[in-house]
């Protein structure tokens, strides 16, 4: 069993990111990666699911999906329906050594798609991903960038 976080906690984290200045140079902490024009934060991640019972993994996956859906619903109440951005093409570009604009270069290696909104001069995105070695099996991410971050 995993620990479920709340939509209110996620909204608070997103609001803090929206109010935070963007650094001039890339900066990384345990939960947030920032750079010129963006922040990407892990809202939730589980580290110890590699040898877990498949039923526990399935239950955790459902918890994460429910958290993402709850967060999307709350953000829709604030800013309307999101755009869904598939990041596969961006991941292919990164893999070929081609440039991809931040924060999409960070997000595409962690989540397959994001739900996005533009509000108050900021681009906001949330997504759910499965990691590889050294990363949580599941992670719920939020990103905030300048409004022109993906244009």
C-alpha cells in the first residue's frame, strides 16, 4: 500500500511553483528541477515498488491515476478544459540529439503526455509517468513555465 497525497496538497505545490521566480541558470533539488523559464516538480513518487506484489503495484497505479484525475478536475475548475500534449515526438527529438525547448525536454523523459493550461502569464502542466532504473515506478509531475513555454 502506498501513501496517497491530496489534491489540495498538489494545488498548493503548483501555486507555490507559479509564484516562484525562474532562475537564470539550471537548479535541481530533490523534488524540483528549475531553469530559465520553468520549474518541474515531482508531486508524488514511490521508490520501493521494484519487488512489490503485482496486486500492490496495480493498487498504486490506480491511486496515482485517481490523484491525477482529481488534480485535473480541480485545475479545470480554475482554468477550463486543458489541452493534452503528447510528448512522444519531443522524446524522439531528444533521443536523436535534436534540441527540445525546456521544460518539454525534461518532461518528455518522464511522462508520455501532459494536460496543460495557460493562466496568468504561466503555462501549467500535469502528468503521470512510469520511471526506469533509479526512478520511482510511478511519479506525478507538475510543470510551470512562461506562457510561451511550448509555443
